[in-house]
C-alpha cells in the first residue's frame, strides 16, 4: 500500500567554498567559515510498501527544504580582506529503497539507501553579494540510512552520504570565479507517516 510521510531533520555537512579565479586585485582567498557546518530542515514524501524475496520493502520519493550555516570566503587584498558570505538554502529530492531487517512486537529496524539531488536557492545565496550563480548543483550524494519504526506512524532515522554537489558563481559576469557546495552529509530525522490505501509503513 501507499503512505505519506513528513520529516524533521538536523545534521552536519561539509560546505566548501573557494575562488577559482580571484577578484581583480586580490592576492589570495581563504574560507573562514568552520567545517563541518550544521543544517536543519523539513520534508514531505510519498512511498509504497511491497515485498520481494520475502523481505518487506519501502520505496520512497521525498523532498526537503534545508537551511545551512553561511559559507564565508575572504578575498585578500593588500589593503585588507573582503568577505563573501553566502547564505545556503537548498532543496533536495531523494529516492530511497528501505528494507525491514528485524521486527519485534514493539517496532522494527530497517536499512537502505538512495541518492540525493540538490538544488541551490541561488537568489538566497547571492543576496547582498556582488556575485551571480551560473548553475545548479549536480546530482549529489549517495546515501545510506538506518532507522527504527516504533509503529506505522513514528520512526527515527540516521543517514550518511558519500559525495556531494557544487554550484559555480561569477563576480564579473564572465567565466566562473568560484564555487560553493554541499558534501558528505550526516543527519538524523524524525519521521511521521500516515498509511493509506492499505499501506503499513
């Protein structure tokens, strides 16, 4: 059967930023924001329960809106530093396949994986900065996930990702001058689900 679910999430991720081409007159660049950086967000999704080879499986597509700490990169000039502070807000879409591995009278453990596709809110990131983003982050991280469902409505999950995505920006309107991105996410989720049409997630 089918089910809908919502997620509240919190986690850590690397958010690198650097200059490919320094602004005119700059002698160097330096990322000053700490790593890894925290993020939090909310999401909604749709899934379907089915069984294969005697194993209960759950296929899910969901998306979330995530807020991350600023990515701060300094351009170093002889007279001092100019700070470029990019606010990071991303949308992501994730495709997952989860499998129940242990079931008890009071709940069940499940494991699985999938892929995250990241989309940077470019206007939000460039707000107040003399930069223009040229592209969207590419399909990003391969995710592994482990979770525990207390019942068909409430679960908690941990996930870790390998890979990431980046978005190039320009300070001049010409060729790419730099890049910011999202890498190696690690997160925890509180999941609320509502089965319908016979679903039992």
